[in-house]
């Protein structure tokens, strides 16, 4: 029977099949961070268990640390320092490579896992963080787990799972001006719902995907979790192989040829079947922005938010979201004043994201009513951006230029926006209170956020191109 | 892990879709490197009244602050309950507060696994069945769950069947530990790794790399 990419990843890691048809899978890499990793390591030690293979386990400081210049172990997060110091102590004791607060390679775990070549095509990778699906862009089976599952992988290098169902989403066509990978995924979620991925493993493919840079592919796969997918995948191609080569933990020269041959076999065979298939014509997509409190509450920037003409549960949920966001049914988002702008996160904290935003910001200034913050996703991104002078563009435009971390995506570092403040954000979740109690988050691409910061209101980024 | 065999309790209807783990417990409520001490943070965005960021009392409009739901132990919800962040704190907070089971149309995948790992039973039922349970619980009645029979019944109602992987059912009924079970396969894992290392030598790092 013709195999899918995912079938191959699955069978390549099957240690054994259990009586009930589930499988015990070998896990190549574990990545942790100081919020949930510290709990997993502490609990493992309390139960008298060892990390089975510390060389395959990595940890980053990203979730609790703050992003102010000159930072250390202190953070505004109540109790935050304990997470940082416990993570340092427990990883050291277990012999795990930690990307510490001011390590020259520190950053958001999903960024540095790729930058360092820790996640490679064909790997199984888990991390106690839902956005681990980001790394599926490399053709790795990477997914988010809880702390207890993380403990199990640390102790046993395995996880038991029933094989998830599979979906293929094909994006075909050329991107319109101002449209990015962020708009593709917001469009998909807005059309099929936040539950649309239905716990399936999704393979993204199509002529649009073939043309996307590696960084854009990470953005696309990053929000598979907002689509309720088990995870996302993109088959490795030349773009992938060029990206991976030469990275710190990538295969050494003596294994290079064999590894590339192996990676090229990781694709879906013709006539392989999926539980569900979706085809998207990207020529119909324009820049997107969210209006509500779920990523499915997203519309094209020039469209009104929905009218609510029933009292169904869905209509009630939407009305609740509109009330929280300070909107009425049918209202248009364009022209709505904002008080905050945030560029960063595991979704859009990469060099190409900062470059795209800087192109809009160059020679312009942020509206005086807007607090604007840019947090590069990693030290490597920050260094490369500074080498290109992007920091000067952001700062001249009135943005704060921060140290890498998860930052204002979710109150990391104990920092949030205030109740009622409206924020344009390149992050992945517009949940109630996500960026601060009562704060109103609109998620969009870096170009959209930069344009809104300049205008002081939600605006169509195409006017700035 | 704690055993789960059967349970009866007051069910709280919170029937919206996509109740995410940031709502269940916001980031700012996870203050310790610990699986305990989280119940006060449960649903804190809606559960309390605030002045600035200071809690100044219970929000009387929030269902868990209303009789009889302050003694609840079962939560009824809609689609995609527990979506979003992987934080297991959401499950720890629900369990510490006193919840024994959630009944929803579907779950965030990671939340579902986290719940099972902690003996909080995530039951999947259809929209109409959940609406029926919600209607019976509003008459101050209780919902009864029987894990051995895989049934749920509202007060006086006939039992409704639900599905759960046999693996998880046995795990919960016996209170088995997931890690102990996985450790039984260490020999198979050693064999696998030996073969796999020949095929993918670049995947195996040594401690000095």
C-alpha cells in the first residue's frame, strides 16, 4: 500500500506494537523549557528515576525569563526566579544541555531546536509545549506533550500512542501582495474552525508550500495546534536540506550523504490516501486579522466581522467574544484604535519576520498612542538582525528592542498589557486574558502589526507596501 | 496514580466551545515549580472581581461561585475543551479544585492525555447527550459515572454509554503508573536502538558532542 510521509515516520520509530494496536514509539529528541521542564525533572528525581539519555535532551530558558536588556534571574513573574534556578540546577544534575538566560544561543525552544540542528528531518521530537508542531516544517514528527508524558520520555525514551488519522492540506498558487504564511494558516482556521484539524496529523503541500522559505514554513506549521491538529508536517526538499546543513548538531561530513539520501525518501507516495483532504487556492487570500478570542475568529482585513442571527451555541460564543473585544456584530475592524503592538514569538520571531516588519517601519514612526515592542525569537536572530541594522530601524520607529524569549505572547516575564488595551500581535493565540487580564489581542502577520503600529489603528498593510 | 472506578457528583454546565487552558488557568497563576497549589488560580480570569490586577472577591456571576455548583465535581462543556497551551497545570488545577471528570464533545489532544495521566476522566459524549445531562443537573441533581461499565447517567435517566481506549480504562481502574508500564519494554527498546543506530547513525549523539 502506498505510504504517506507520516506512515514512514511512524513505522521508522515503532519499537513495538502493543496488544491493543497502539505503538510504543522511540523518541529521538526531548526539548524542555523552564516552566514545565523544571516540574518534569523535579518530579522524575522525586520518584527516584533517571534521565535515560541526557545527550538527547535539551532545555531552554524562554517561558518565565523577562526580555528587558541586562536581564538576569529576576523577573516580574511572581515566583519566576524559582523556575529559573530550579531549571538550572536540575538540568545540570541530569547532564542536560541548557540554553541559559544569557547563553549566546538562547532563544525560544522551537527556534533554537531548528537553528542548532537539534531537530532534523525524520526525527521524533517532543517538548512540553503545544507549539512543538512548528518543527514539523523540517519533516520531523514533532508534537507537544504534557509534563507527565515528558517525564515518561525522559525516563524511557518512548511514548505509547494510537496512530493518529491523517489529513492533507494543499496550498496552490502565488501569494498576493502583503500575504504571508501567517495569513495562510489564519485563513485555513477561519474557514474550517479551531477544531478543524480534528486531532489529525496534517501534511502541508502544494505549489505555494514548495516556494515558501524554511522560516515561512515554520510559521505555517506553528499554528497547526490552533487548528487542533495532532501536528503538522512538510516533506523535506532542497529548501529543508539547505537549511539543515552545517548546523551545530546536524550530521557530520561522514554521515552527510547517507542522511540526505534518507531524508529524500521521506515523502508521500503517489496514490497514498488521507482521511481528509483540503485544497486551498491561495490567490483568493488577502491579509488576515483576528477579531475575537479564538483564532477561528479571523477575517480578511477589509471584511466585517460576522452578523449573529441565531441563538445557537456558536452564536453565543461569538457574541461573548465580541463583548470581550468591545465590538458589535457586523462591525468592520479597519480603523479601530490600538494601544499595543508586539512583534516576536515562536510564530513570527524569525529574521525574515523582522525584515518584513522593518520594511514597513523604515522612515516612519509608531503612533504616539501605541506601546510597540519587538522581541527577536533567539539570540541568533537578534545578532543577525543587528548585523543588518534592523535594530536601528525598529528603535528609530519607536519600538522597544528586547532580549529573546516568549515575552508578551502570554505574560512571560510577568509582563502583560492592561485590561481593555487593544494589541496587534504576531503571536498565535488571541485567547481571553492571554496577553494580560482583560487585554484584547488581534493576531496578524508582522507586516500587518507594523502597519497598525504606525497608523495607531488596525489598517490594511497593503497601503504600506 | 489514583484509581477511578465510579463517581457521582454535581455537574456544572459550561457549555461553550474552545474553552482553552489559558482560561482554565492563566499563566500568572502558575507561581511555583509544583503540581499543587493551583486550585485558587482555576478560571481566575472569570472567577474573581478585580481592581487593577488585584483580586477583591468572588465574581457572583461566575457559575462556580453559585449554589449548588460550589460543590461540583463534574464539568460539562462543548467542543475542543482544553485546547491551547500544553500546560498540565490546567489538569492539576481542575483536579485540586475537586473535579473528577469532564464531559465534553471533544478535547485538545494534549489536555486529553494530561487528564488521563492524572486520573481526571475526560469523557466524550454528543451535544444532545451533554445538553440532557446539563438539564438534569440544573434541577440540583447529580451525574453518575461508571468507568467499569463505561456509562454516564443523569438523575433518574437511563445510562448513556461512552467510549474510552481499553488501555486507559484499565490504567485508571487499576491506578497503574505509565512509566512503569513503559519500562517493561526496555529490552525491545535496546534492540530497536541497536538496529536504528546502524540505519541513522547521525541521530545518536554522545554525551561529549
